[in-house]
C-alpha cells in the first residue's frame, strides 16, 4: 500500500478484505470494497450490495458527495503457547467463530469457488452439524460468564456471514460493541430445523441460544478448537477477542444508515 494515497479500493470478498485489514486500518484513509468474491458479507453490511452500487459510491466520493463512515473492527489474540502458530493476532470485520461454525468454514474453504458463492457455506454448515460433537466451551466477558456443552460461539462485529446468514442480527459495526451468540448443546434435528431461520435472525428465539454484547471476552474449550474469522483460519482456542472502535473508514453509498 502507498503511504500517501487518499483512498483504497479492495476488489474481492470477505477473505480479501480480511487480509488487507492490517494495512488499511493503519493508513486511516477511506476504503471502498467492491463486492466481487464468493462471500461479500462485509460489503453488503456497508450497503454495497453489488458492483454497480460500489461504482456509484466511488463516483460520489470522487465528487465529494459520498458518505465515509468510521466502523469498528474486532481483534483476536491467541492465549496459546508462545512460539507456536497459535500466538497469532488478527483483525476481523464481520464474524469470528469457534466450534461447529469454524468447522463449517474449513469445509467451505475446500469447496470449488463457484460453489462457495452459491450456498457453499450453508452446505458445509449442514455437513458440520452432522459430524460435530458438542464440546464444553466458555465465553467470559466483564458482565457475562457462560460455560457449558455447546456447538459453537460466534462473535459479530457486523451482523452477517456465510453468504447472508444473520448470526448476530443485532450487531452494528459502529456501536463499539461485539455481539456474541453462544449456541448450547441441543438435539441435532431441532438445530437442523432452525438453521434456515439464521438468515433472518429467528434462531435467537431458541432457549439454547445465549445472545449478549461485550467490548471484550475470552473463549476457551475443553480441547483446542479452530478459530475462524471472515472465512479465514486464525488460530486455536483459547483466545481473547476485543473491539477496536472506529478502526476503519469505509466509503458507503450516500444516505446509508449502518
């Protein structure tokens, strides 16, 4: 990245955005995400639903009329053994996941590119639901402490991932908080029936779903579990996750409310 640039354009999906977050967050210049990947959840959360809207937002920005919003980012820090790969630290824009949904991410990343962009994550999630065994997990924040057998924990900065699944439907990317969705162990057939409701946030009605907000939290499990964020592998548990307020300036269409 050029140190004297006045804006950055990122062409791609959530994985591409994720890999450029360290550089663009340091530059402090406006970023336009042009949704052209298999997963475009961050762009869509910013109101950039397609390339045509992104082009219009760019034209407005060049003319001095587009909105530039300051949004938060999440930061994952491994609490594992120093010197190993699990001493990672990574920013994320959308959602970080531990447990079954991380397994689904791993499966989805092995799918052909065309399938990833056409329901591949949902397919991978269903396969992971069949294979994954509930694990005792903990999610601890300043105001909340949960430890029980669970399928997964998702931590959202934005409300959606996996091609439109609203796992954290109340999340706002500029409120200085992370939204945590802790899904405890339940009958797998029941969970399977509720999977479609994730696309509109209906899963929050399940009594096995605990949903809360936090500025920071720690996640651990009885055995090391993979941690994925924005579709990319980060490390294994245990991890600490916190929000970094107003970490990224994003070009969005005029009159878009986040």
